[in-house]
C-alpha cells in the first residue's frame, strides 16, 4: 500500500482539481481559419497534465480488465501511465522522445496477458500525446458545416464543435482510405481555462478498445522530479 501511494504521488502532485461544474465557454461564429488559430493557441498553453482515472482495456473478443491509473504528461513527447488493481501495480509505462519503457507485474503467468494490453495502452498514449501536443499546428481545413469543422493533418482527421471549439473525434486513415484508429472525446470540463475531455474511447485496429474516465485532473502544475524517469526494472520496448 505504501509503495502504491508513493507511485501515485510521483505522478500526481499538488492539489488535483476535481471536475468543475462550470459550463464550457461559447465562441462567436468564426471561419475555419480563425478557429484553427484559436485551437493552436489553446494547445500551446497546455504544458503539463496529471490526474487519476479508471482505465478499461477490452479485447475484440469482449474480454476486459478494469484498472485504476495515474497519468502524467508533458506534450508533445513525454507521458507516464501507471495502472494497478487491488493495490498491486499491473504495469508502468514511460514514453519519451527516445523510446518506450515498460515495467509489468512479476508473475510470469500474468505477463503473457499483461504485456499485450500494456502495448495497446502505449499505442493509445502515443496518439494522445500527438493529439494534445500540437495536432493543429500544420493542420488544414477539410470540411466546414454549420455545427462542425473537420481539420486534417497528413492521415489524421479531427472533428471540432464550432460553438465550443472542442474536438469530439480523431481518426486515422490509411493509404487505402480505411479508418485504422478512432478516438472519441467527451464530457469536457474547463480546467484553468483549458477545456479537457474527462472521457476517452479509443478503437484500435482489430477492434481492441480502451476507455478512460478521468476522476480528477491538474493542468500546468509542476510535476514531481523523476515523473518521467522509467522505473529501474522497466524494459525498453522501442
């Protein structure tokens, strides 16, 4: 129990803000170019984020596991995710510019199930960093409708609500035009002036699914020293 508390405190420091009840600000009608500039400026204001959440990993055959987790991120290229169940750490992954490190539970029998799930969580984490760390820099306008904008950057698309300028879905399309990954975002809350989705749903190739429901989020706080130092026993995966 003490070790778990230490693990969480390393990622989530200071006063973690519970989801506020305040509504999202509404923006006056603007064209896509002005909206894109607003989204770029907002993304540039997100320097760090930490929080606690519930993580559900579901395989394409319907089998799932629910974990408690703590996350710390510094877009565009640093993220730490620790997940545990019944006060035992299940996995700890660290994404850095020079690679991915993973530490898993000691039980060899569990590793065969945990490692694939952890790699799925790592791929989701990569996408999350990309989408929150500057997707709109270099994006172009793909579609304009009365209620939505769709922006595109390379093979990635993003649907944005025109009234709140919040992303509701990202999706990745391969060279043949098939959608290979979707990420739905919902339940936004304004935290220190930055709207943040408290709920994420990712559908990965093959039908595997990841659901994240944040309990609390802290934006632009000073993260603990060592927040992005991989554990001593972590193995480099890429």
